[in-house]
């Protein structure tokens, strides 16, 4: 999830899929959709950036259910840009939602967390810092 431009608050900034076996699932999407993949070293294993077949633009990620993703159920997860991840996470709980992954840094000043809303849907909140 890298961009030279700061994403606008309220936009879906990134999408990734978290699954127990990212190796097999990246191959599935590579064949079904045509995506090319680029390994992303995670310290002992690789997650994958999925790239469009013509331009090579990174469009999504496929991640193992390990490390910072260990608590995330298998699903496509959207990352919504917010002004302040910690403040938004607190508001989530105050309004009856639940925190699945507590706010944490993801390199530099960027932060994220994973929430569950009142209907049970899951999304990540992201702030580039």
C-alpha cells in the first residue's frame, strides 16, 4: 500500500485478501483474473502484490493469515482512509462496533486497524500519517 499522493479521507485506498494459504490463492487469481504477482517479504514468508497483466499496476494484495493479519478472517478487506486511525477506532467502539486488530503502525507514520461494524461487516481503517 504505497502511493506518492496522500489519499483523500473517506476513500477506499487499498484492497487485499487474507487467507490461510496465500500461495495457492494467488495462483488461483493469477489464472482466473490474469493478475501477475510480486512477492512481498514478510519475514520468513511472502505475501503478494497482485498486478494487472498489461500495465503491471499493483491493484490488490493477497496475504497469509499470519503476523499482523493473524486475527483477520478469510475475506477481501478494504482499507478506508481516515484522518486519525486511533480516533476512528475509539468512535467505532463507542458506536457499538468492535476492534478486530488494534491500531498499529505499518512502517513510518502510517497506521491501520481492522474493525467490525454493527452489521458484522469488516473493514480496515488506514491513515498515511
